[in-house]
C-alpha cells in the first residue's frame, strides 16, 4: 500500500485541537490559548457589568 498525500486538518494546523499532535504536523498558530483567553476576558467583562456598555446597546 502506498500513500500519495496526507490530510492536514485546519484545527490541527491552527492549534485549536490540543489533544492530537502527530509528528507530521507543523502547527502554525496556537488558537486554543487565544480562544480561551478571549472567552475568559468576555466572562470577566460580563461579570464586572462592563459589557455591554451604553455604546454597545440599542
């Protein structure tokens, strides 16, 4: 059996998936940490009643 190519999954390439790291993968970004950080920032802003503010409402 021969292999003429491989599939790179975008979630692996961009670092969204943290559990599967094959040796043939070159990860170009760590979006997982950025996503987690953004969600934590959002939660903190909501809890602090800083979001939404007057400019972000209708």
